C-alpha cells in the first residue's frame, strides 16, 4: 500500500492502477513519497495508542471506581477469575476478569451484592 501511495502521489500510476516507468522521478516526487511513508507510520502508531487507551486495565478500573462518589462506598477490588475471595462483607461491588491471573485478561464483569445477599451480574455483552 505504501509503494502504491507513493506512486500515486508522484503521478506514476495510470487510472487503471498500472505502474508507469519510475525513471522519471524528480526530487519533489521523492520528498512526497518520504512524507507519505512518515504519515502512514504516524497514523499506524496513533491507531495503536488509541486501541491501547480503549482497553482498561485493573489499575484504571480500581482508580475509577474508588474515586467515584457513587461507587467508592461499595467497591472492593478488581480480581482475576482464579483469585476471587471466598468471603467478604456485603453490600459489595467488585470487578472480575474472565481470565485467570496467568493470562492477560479479556473481559470484565461486575458483580454487585446487596444488603441481604442478592447478587446482580453485569456484563457488557
């Protein structure tokens, strides 16, 4: 894709997309190709950063729920699936990752237990 973009910017492709001879490149066309490569790299890097920002980790979840006035009173912690405590006081709310602690984690769920022990399970799917 990068080479095709460079060739298009330099006017080296026909309307059908077939490449013309590359012997006619001048300095301006080469600069355009170098710039287009840098732009593509920059866009790719930005997409990767945005993807990373969309995925929350346990520290971000803990900070968000602990600092929120509505959730901080009931929020206990974030746990992987294999480290969930056997006993805790309720009412309580906690986040559980569907993967064990040995894996990176893929999906978060929220469990809320009210004053009488009734459980609610929140799942975004």
